[in-house]
C-alpha cells in the first residue's frame, strides 16, 4: 500500500482512538460520560469518523467489496480495542455496549460515505484544505 496525503487523517484518527481508548480509567475520573449515554455516543462518533476517513483515503470507486473489507476491519478494530482494555489492567473493562456503539458508528459511516464522496467536489470548493488531502 502506498501511503498518500489522504491516509494521514485516517492514520491519525486510528492512533487517536487507540490512545484515548487505552488510557487508564484514572485519566477519566473527573469526566462523567455515562450521563445520557454520552459514552456510547462518543464511541459511535469515533467509529463513524474512522470509517469515513479510511473510505476517503481509498481512491476511485467505492465498491461493495471495499465496503465489506472496511466494515470487517473497522468492527474488528473496535473489538480489538475492547479486548485490549480488558487485558491491559488499565482499570477499564470489556463492554459489549461499546462494541455495539462502535459497530453502529461503522455502519452509519458506510451508509454516509457514498453521499460524502458524491459531495466531495462541493466540499473541496467550500473547504479548500480538503483539496490538498483528497
């Protein structure tokens, strides 16, 4: 795989997810995420952006096969993060609800990507920095 400028946001977001989700639980003791399910919403948004950024880094037509591979990879990454949270003795635990929220974010991202790719010329026009990435 040849890494391009379009891969930089996707790789950065992947590292952001890993670093933020694998912080010790003590780092979050002053933040109350469970209020109104904000924790699950955060997971959904993290993986929605994950899928969109990786999909945008893939040049050309976004085929059904690519969608399947991206879905499997992104869901697998979410499950791996949950397993690592449990295994690394960080005061964090494996949470099936987080996996469900991650998966929902992935599916929503896959649903949105065709629309985003169609609107990319307009987005590049309105947000000039995108021209340098995609």
